[in-house]
C-alpha cells in the first residue's frame, strides 16, 4: 500500500496535475484513493455514472466500446476524463488486462470548494478540456482516408447519402434528419467528423446517389437545412470539405464542440441529441436541463 502523499507525487508528473503547487497537491490528497483490480475484473460498465477519473499506476487496461472497438491503456495514463466532463454516463466498459493499481480521484470532491479551491478546480478543468480539444484537433488533422480506415467511433460517423433513400430509390427527409441529428450531437458533445458518401462499413460510395446538380447545390442544401432546423448560430462550428477518394467524391464535415446547446427542430418540436460512444442518442426532456446546465454554463 502507498500513502496519499505518494499517490499525489505519482500523478503530479501527469500534464493535468503538474506544477499545481504544494497547497493544491495537498488538497488533492483528500480526494485520492488507491484502487486494486485483478485481471479480467471490470472497473466500470457502459452507462455507469462517471463519478471518478483514474490514473493507472501499474498494469494495463482495455476500454471496450459498443461498436466492438477498443482502446488499450498503459501505466501513466489518465482514464475517464470525458465522462467526468460530460457528466452523463460512461461510454465504454473498462476491463483490467492484468492485475492493476489505480489512483481514483473523486470528481464530485475535486470540484467541491470544501475540498479543492476554486482556482485549483478551474485549472484542472481547463487542462482536462484541453486534452479532449487536442485529441479532436489531431483527429481533424488526420487524413480522411485514415479516419475512414479507423471506422466509426465517438468522434466519427459515416452516412451513405444526404437525402436519398437507396433502398426506396427516392428522396427521404428522414435521411437528412439523421444527418442533422448527428451534427447536433457532435455540437452538444465534444465535436467530431461526419463523412457523407461512406457506408457504415467504411466503403466509399461517393455522392452521386444524392443526385445533386453540382457540389454547390449540395452544400447549399445542407447549409439551408442547418439554418432551418439547427439555427444559423451553429454554422461557425461546422466546416465542409469535398474530397476525392478512390475516384469518388465524399463530403467531410468537421464539427467543433458548440459553445451553446443545439436543438433539432422537427415536426414543430425540438429535440436534444448527444454522442454516446459511436451512437447518436436523444436525451429525454427530464435530463436535458441538467446536462445543458453542466455542459454549457458551469
């Protein structure tokens, strides 16, 4: 067993906690706890409340997502910050690949002035946010081919068409509505990339199925739909780029995390969506206020 002082000394080398100062590190001792997990033990499940972040002292972990994709984690890494920032629920299952030692930091206490000063809490919050932002920047700078080859995940979604129902062979407003839901979900979460002209298996189909006269007509179509159903306020966070892959055109849409909540207007009602792993999920009315208040106004 190691003391709380030794635990804090260990995490103080991580970018989120380094150079905080002795007083701040002393405060963190009050919210830190050593956790030991055996090989194959589950640390948390999809849907669990994200009350803690973890620093992996020893061993290795795997974060498993609903789409079967995985993220392997080694000693020295921080785990669970996205869930803590979102304040909603865990997006994956965390499993121990070997016997592990982790430092658990209680999120509720870490942002409670009775335990941690407001200045320290704000510094930690900004650094956690920066980690997520830097990840998204690196994702946005990744080539389109690499993004497609990596498959759909929390930050990437593929759509075969923008308005054309391939099975029914006709225009279908539900297809466009699905596009808008995805954009809104990325705006309300941590941003992401939408690829149009790519099926859910990553096969490049191109944009011909949508039967637009030209690229300008297609961009005008999606822009007008965003204005009508999401609002012009969000356009500055949405960036369009038409690219050529394998001799076919696809539309790449890079979406930055929004500064204000985005609601989708549909059939005279408004709906709120966010990303939960690789899926777009509608948030029930009873949960929207708490999520919006925490995500946008705290």
